[in-house]
C-alpha cells in the first residue's frame, strides 16, 4: 500500500484528505505543522507528500526545500494563494505540482495518481499485481549516455561522471523525454502534456521554472553545460555535448 504524508494545519481539510485518500487505497499519515511534517517524513519515508503552503512553525516553502535536500519524494503543494508568483515560487522550491484552495478532493486524488504514475510508482493502489516500481520496469527501461552524462531510465537515476544528481520527479521526466530525442524542439504545451500526464490547467511558466532548476543542477557539475537550450518563442531542446546546435 502506497503511503501519503499530509502536512496540513487545518484539521477539517486534513481529515477530508485522509478520508478520500484512504478510500482510494492509500495509507495516510498526517502532521499539522512544518517541523512535525519534516520529522514524520524522515521517519515514515512516504511515497508522496501533500503539503500546505501556510503552516505554523515552518512554512511549506521551507519544508519543501528541506525535504529536497535528502529526498526526491513527489510533493503536491496546496495553498489558498492564487497569484502566479506564488505558484511559481512553490514550484521553484521543489514542488512537483500545485493546487489552489478550495479544491475538489477528487481532483487531489487524480493528481496524486498522475504524479505517482509519472514517478514510476504504483498506478493502482490497493490492487495486487497491477503496479510495480520503476526499478522493476526492465522491459521498458533503457540507459542514455552522452559523454559524462548518464541517464538510467528504469532506475530514474542521473549521474555526471561520479556525481549523482538529485532531481525531482518532473525534472527527471523533462530530461529523459528530451534526451530521448536529441535536437528535437519541444514546445511548452508538448512538455506540459507529456510530462505532467493529464489535462494540466497551467501555463508555460510552469515548464520554464522546472527547466531552470534542472539546468542549474546539470550545470553545477561543471562537466555538463548548455545541454538544454532555449528556442526562443517555441520551447526547449536537448543538445548533447559535441552536437552542434541548429538554433
């Protein structure tokens, strides 16, 4: 059974999420402040975190950043703030998806399933034999190698030389998708559709934020520079080391 950690200080919302998640076949643990949420994450090692932005003790942005220092657990951020700046800030802190309150519990479940499916985890919780972890998907797995950059698809692992990169679910999916088709230009709409995996009611800046954080992580190694290039007015493409860019 997949385990979901809900970090939410509003008791009625936390209880509603627990009810719907348990009905969908997930095990649920809850915390009502940021510090308790971090401690519970370290102890329980959940498969996904539903994280409120406005929390006592430690806000959701900081909780997300701290979790990202040691784990790639998918994070769905919840907030009452509706501005585009807040959404971008949440994604930039390491969240994989963002949902504005008030929300439909059914939409939360739909997004949880989509995120877990994209993460290579169980697609049908509570049904024996229908899902398996990405590490076991050897039949559909592959390994992409571009110089010092190695992308292991079934293990969802990226290394540059001896250094392993800590990527979020969406960062890995973006890199893997583009790296499978070097020099192909992907529009933002195509990336939203293929990486987010459902009808995403967002805009291109969501992609831009994830591409930005992915670039920083790749280029921080000093061995991989400018492999993800911007095609102005269109989108992005992956240009392996040694391949001349046509843009």
